[in-house]
DNA sequence: CCTCCACCGGAAAGCCGGGTCA
DNA sequence: TGACCCGGCTTTCCGGTGGAGG
């Protein structure tokens, strides 16, 4: 008997698991009819060879922004093909493509130019883009997903792209910016903002009922008949609705619940599986984040995790961090840098740090671990570079508590 | 009401490893 | 090969500040 046979035979639950992944774009998006209509209306001038207004798309995570825009983009290209209208849509995820250089390179490559990953001056890549687009007369729609990620390092790209039309002879470019964060506008040049948001399309969060519809639609494709216990979909929807109506989260819950059921060799996905899924997702998320932390953040976090109840100031945790570094023979970073690493850990939700003033005793952060400290420590100890710290745990605790907190 | 602590956090510049190009 | 560019990570420098205690 082949060793895989056991695994092959038993997918009683899933018909097609991929339907539940975020990468899957269904060709019908429930409760997004209005947004689709707006986008189509705003983009339609492209088919007549005119420049559509730049569009700013706003909505929280998991509200279907990306899926909707992609769907409309795809249909726009199809229609353009039929009408021979030379409309092109280019999708860029700014979380990955997060600098001006890379944005330009991505566009240039779309039109067959080869641009190295690095090495050229950014201006040169931009020239390449202009030449590539202007070869024949086209309308190009650039979709900048997670456009807020460009605010820091890629502002130049936004600046150039919003003004590119005056430098092109035959072709036209328009931009669709997608963001889940309105605050990022504060960091940008007012001219860029007004140019980017000539039109706005808002994606409100889904409510629990709408999430149920979405899940049901996918469940039909994803599961065999009758494998979902009554209430499973409703529970997943309700849990996701509690957090700003995130469809992605709802789909994850449903998929992980089913995977747990499958692993337990249960032929039905039950309410209890959903409950286990909630924990598993939470746990997997944190441990993945921690595992991929750079070494200095790990050392720092280890120091904090040694004292789960303690509220640290920046200075205190820095002295502990320095001791830990000495112990494992790694050069310590400066306090300024550690201060930034603390902010990062805070943003990741692993620790809690707020700036407080202790009057006479200065202004500092109050830092406290936010999650299960034991779990964090275990995950950190998997790193071979931190292994030796495990042996010194007691010694370290004594040393540190005597020196730092005595007074 | 003023002072002054212990940091915060912005700006700029340096280092390093990735790369191109002539 | 050397000059040059990009981008991530750090260091250096430094002005700014909320509020307890005088």
C-alpha cells in the first residue's frame, strides 16, 4: 500500500480548498454591486480613448477592495480587447513594490522592457516607463494597492505618476489608489492628494448577514454537500463581523475550521472546530511574526518576556538587553535604535508601549508584554542563537532584578 | 508657576551587500 | 576593473516635551 493512499482517500470534506484562499477572486462579488457600478462608470472613458479621473478607493481590510478593483480591471481589458481600444490595466501591490524605483520597474516590465532589480538611477527607469508607454497610443490604468505603503519611500513615484500625462505625447495614464488607511494622506503633498482623489469610492465593512452570503457562496464551491453543521457559517460570520466586518478573516476561519475537522477525521465541520480555529489562527499568527523577527528584536523581546508582570521603561529594558547581548556575544545596538525596535514590536501587537511622563523622573515609554509570555519565550528559544539564554534564565533574572529594580 | 529629568523622535549621514555599466 | 546606484539597517546629533516636585 502506498503511504499516500491514506491521505488521498479521506478528503470527505473539501471539494476545492483553493476557493477559500484570499488569492481566489470569484467572478461574482455579493454586496459590492454599487462599488462595481461606480468604478465601471468612472473608468468607461478609457474605452473611448479618454483619460479617466484618478480614483481613490478606501475601505478597511477584507472589504473586497482588491477583489472588486481587479474584477473591474479584468473586464475593462476584455472589453477593450473586443473594441480594439488599447486599454491596459496594471496591478501593483505596494506592500511588495514599495519604492519609486520598483514601481517604475514594474510598469516598464509590463511593457516588455527589461529593468534590473537595482543599479539604475531612478530617473532612468522613469524614462524607460515613458518610452515604453508612449510607443503607441494607449490608455494605462495603474492600480496601486496598499498605496499608503508608498507614502514613506515611494512618494516620488506618486508625484511622477500624477504628472506623467503632461510628459506623454500619445498615451494617457490614470491611477487607482487603494488604501485601508486614510491617515496616510496627512503625510503627502497636498497636490498629490487632490490629484489622486479626483474621485473616491468607499467600501463599507460587511455586516454579519452579508458575510453569511459571501461564505455560503464560497462554501458551495469549496465543500461537499452536507459537511457543515448548522450554524458554522453563521458563527464564522459573526466572529468576523465583530472585527470591522473582515471577509478575509471569515474565510480563514471557515477554512481552518474545516482543516481541523479533517485532521480530526471528523466528517462534519462542527461549532467546536470553529472555536479551535479561532485559537489556532491567533497562535499561528503571533508565532510566525516572532519567528521571523530580526535577532536584535528577538533578544529585546526575550528580555521583556522574562518579566511578564513588569512594566519597563525604555532605559530599564535597554540595560537588560545589553546584558543579554553580552551573554551571547552579539554587539548591542544603540538605545535610539532599540527605541525604534520597541515601536515596531508595539505595532505588531506583541508588546504594549505607551509614552508617559513621570514628571520629575522624565518622559519615557511604559512597556509591557501583551500576549502570553511563556509562549513567546518558547518560540524565541527555538532560535539557536538564543538557546544558551535558556540555561541562564535564573541567573539573569536574579542579576537583573537586583540591579535594576532594587531602588 | 517654573524646572528639569529621561527619554522621544526627526534628520542626516554612514555602512554594506545587492546590482549596472563602460 | 572602478565608478556609481539602490535600499535596508544603524549610528550620530540634537531639538523637543509632559508633568511631579520644588
